[in-house]
C-alpha cells in the first residue's frame, strides 16, 4: 500500500509539471504567445489592413476551477511552496473545495499526530505500517520540533478545519500540518492546568483546571479572541474534553474546592461523570454518570458517539455514549444511552495509576488508544504478576462497526509524554 501511495504521489507530481507547462507557457518566449489576427476595412480604398494583437499568457489567467484541479493533485510535500506563491493560491488551498478535491483524488488521509517536546510522529492508520518520524529533507515536518517549547503532557489539542491548536497553561499555538507553519495565538483568560478542551462547531472550548474560576471559555480562531460563555457546575482538575454534535463534554477528573465533609463524595462523582454544555443554546444539559463508576482515564468522540475508558479497582471498562441528538442515525440507541463495549486487550486485573496514561483519538469509524506515558510491565511487576510484552507506546485500535480491537504499531520510543490528535492531511 505504501508503494502504491508513493507511486501515486510521483505520478501526480509528474502530471502536475506537464499540465503546468501545457497550460501556462513561458511568457518570455515569443513562440509561446497567442497571436490573434484582426482585420479592418478602410473606407477610402476598401483595402483590408491586417493587424496582430499579441497576448501573453500566465498562470494567473486561469480560472479558479482549473487551478483547483491542478493544485489538488500535488503531493503534500509541495503544499508549503504552493501557499507561498501568492495570496490567491493560499486562499484556494485553504478553501473547503480544495479538501474535497484532494479527498476525491485519494490524497487526503486521516493522520494521527503525536506531539512531544523532542519531536513529532505521524501515523495514517489505514495506510501506514509504522509511525513516521520527520527527516531533515521533509518539507513539512523537517524542522518542526525546533519550533516547540511546550510540555505536551499538560497541553491540550483541538482541531478546527485543517489546523491544530495547541493550548497550554496560559498560551496557545496554531500548527498547519499542510505547510508546517507554527504561529502564536492568544492564550486562555485564566491560567489552567490539566483542563478539558475540544473543538465544537468551529470554535474551541476549555473548562476546568483552575483553582480560582469555574468559567467555561470559548475561543474564536478567526478573531483570535477568548471570552467567558458559562460557569461550569463543577470545578474539575485532570478532566478530558470531547466535542460531539454541538455539545462540549467535560469528562472525569477530580473536584477542586468544596467543603471537606462533602469533598470525598463529590470527588467520586467527578471521576466517573461528565457535564454537557450545549454551545448553540448556551446552556447545560443534564449531567451523566459512567455506569459502574470507576475513574475516567481517556475519552474521545467518533461517529457521533463519546467513547470512554474507565479504570476500576480490578479491571478496565470501555463505554459508548450516544451523542447523536438528531434521531440517533447510525444506530447506538437514543441520545444519552450507554452501551458497554469490549474492553481493550490489556492484561487482566490492570488498574491504571498516575504512571500509566493513555490518549484516546477518534479516527473516522475507529477509536485509537495510545499509551503515551508509563510502562505496563512495571505496573504488573509491582502487583506481583509476571506478564511480558506490554511495554511503552502501546497502540490499540477499536473498530466502531465490528466492535473488535486490533493491535496497531507501537509509538516510537523517541516520542515520550505525547499529546495526540487526528487531522486530515
């Protein structure tokens, strides 16, 4: 499959060059000019006088629809150069029509990015056999890791369009995976740590992780502005954010503040529950609890549902929450229904603690579970068990249709304490 992809990119690059030469001749070469003969009548002698108008062609004379067809066929390694040609080309590449054409030509793939302080690794689950690390001659990711100075274990990622927004305690960055450009953006209004963040309806929402405020903030990517839109019913720390069908889910975590006599009970409620904020109605829906309790350790959205991984005293459980509010299309029951799914194939009686962490990413109709920190072998040895083969960087892929788990390629050892996200590129 990888060889086919390389051949497709090579063919597209060659066809693009030939097409550009045929459609856009060299304007400095007189032989490539268009000569239009004109005739006019002279009333005095009725002699026809021929004149010639020479029109020089250039790429800028092509209409947008033809440019779309040309640019949509180039390999991703050429996109940084294309966007730097002129504003018009940059606008065309940023438009939704460009994405539709690239997907039609099978040049757009769902790609998982694993960001760490030292490097970034990518995986196309339906194409690649192994994770890819950037090389020096990589036009997009070649020098990307030098631009980041962030502890990604505490950063939160959100995708709006094709751009990845990296939100930290009090700052933010935006990364364009098509061009490799990284730009600084405004940070949240309140300093936060281990908070929830998700993209919903083209905007980013953050909540939790603050000792002083329970504010829910909304970020407008176009205006680069943050504003407070609501007050969260609970102050959570270490929570996870998911956006599905116009709802911002704030899941799990520990309670911050509160009276000492109710703190323990409230902490258990926070660890196994989620608050639902309707971004259109600007109101809160009824909070939901994960059946069976436990502590939520990872969550993501896929195919209109919220998938939650919870840790219990002696086992792991995996749940699906139907987040479709418009008739429940695609199965899964009515909105708000829970369904227990098959647990990930990890050793029995594994109880995740602070040394082992997972990141959960929705990729089309798949849920990818990535171990981003810790070693399960060490965890098992501390519990007196001798099971080998589960080290660091485990990747497990759950098919939402067949409801089966499969083992994916392990995360490279160089990528430590990563933050993961999926984007089309």
